[in-house]
């Protein structure tokens, strides 16, 4: 069995537990608060998942490591139409837009845990119809598993009514385990990305990375303005590589998008997902989930050096 231990209490009194996974070579720690990855390492190497304390996770590090659902990233104007129904969401970005499902997204919830093996655990969260403004009674599951060569994450979601569904992991990474990412180099082998407005919303254009600050087809340090979605073909698969002096992380996923964010000092966020603000950009892949359908996404995080 995975080891489950008390981790502390939130400001509102809710108890938080840590679930420790081990397979002999790799170890990981996930909190039931947000199904949040807070430790991932090989042997005695550095923790490459940037971590903090519970007060940090309630405040400035609220997006460090959790599963964000139902919709990661942004929805312009905090509104969208779903099958002719006009829905309004929490405008928690500048009082105008929805960021990461709003203030009460899944990153703030205590998830139920089923830990039946030392190397894997499944986290489950039920979201009621109308919670956050999103329709449908929804169930989100996230299964973390240590494998021979890395950590896998399988996310699934169901609903009993048409809704928006784009859950994802908001991992923040630093393979060096250092206090900043200044020595890291990023490779994202994608030809296309989504340019953004000054409010970090997609403009609707799908552009070439060539000649931009965001061309990471070869390894180089990211610009601090990086907060963009890279576009991948589903048959090709998503790949990214983050290199430091002490370690290398590779991210693989079947998601068609990768949001990369370098605006924080401590690490680089690499978030496999569908494309942001898809409901307001019909040329993007849809994030609509119908009743009876199941959303599935698989990602793997490999410590390769």
C-alpha cells in the first residue's frame, strides 16, 4: 500500500494528507489537497517538482502542482455558450476572465484517495451541477503511478450533461532543484503556438514559432514572457524537454497542447492540455464533453538524467 500520512491543516481547518509513492528507484509525494504533486525524484537526487508549504499552496503557490479541473487555463470574458445555453463563470482574472476554473476550482478541494499499491494512487473529485458556473454533475479522476522509467498521470472525467472539460496538471518543474530556473534550457519541438493579447488570452491566430521569442525547437533558456500554448498534432504526440546542470525532465503526453509558463522565479510550468479559451475560438479543438462520454488524457514525466 502507498503510505498515507497527515500533512497539516488548511486555514479553514480541513485536514490534508500526503500519499507517498515508491518503486525502489523513484519516489513521489501527492497531497489530497488539489491532488497536488509536491515531490518527484530519482534516488537521492533533487526534488524536481517545485514545492512549498500548505500556506504557500493556499496563496501564492496555489497553482504549484495540482490537477486543475474542470477547465485549466483561461476563458475570455468568464462566459461561454454550451449547446445554446449561456454560462457565466467566476471572473477571477482581472475581474473579467476565468483562470483555472475560478477561485474554487479543483486545486482548492480535498480529493478522495484510493491507494492500493506502493507505486500508485487514484484521486477522485465530484463536482456538482453548476459549481463554478459549469453544468453537469461531473467526476474527475487522476491516477499517479511510478513506472520503471518515470511517473505517469492518467486523467479521466465524466458528466451527466453537456459541459466544458479540459482538466490538466499544473506541474512546476526545476530539474536542478535550485531556487531559480536561470540555468535551465527548454526544448518544445512544435512548429506552431498561440499568440496572446496583453491579458494572456489567445488572439485566435495559430502562428509559426519561427522568428519569435518562443521558438524552442532547439534547446535554449525561455524568455520570462513565456506563457503560451504550443500546438501538437494528436498523432505526433506532445514532447518537451527541460534541462539543467543536475538533471533532465522529459514530458510526454497525448494532449494536443502544452502551456509553458516561465513567469515564476522558481521553476517552469509545463501543462499538457487542450487549447485555452476553446469555447470562444471555434477554430480550436473543442473542449465540449457530452453526457455519457469520457474524457481521457495520459501524460508521462521522465527523469532521464
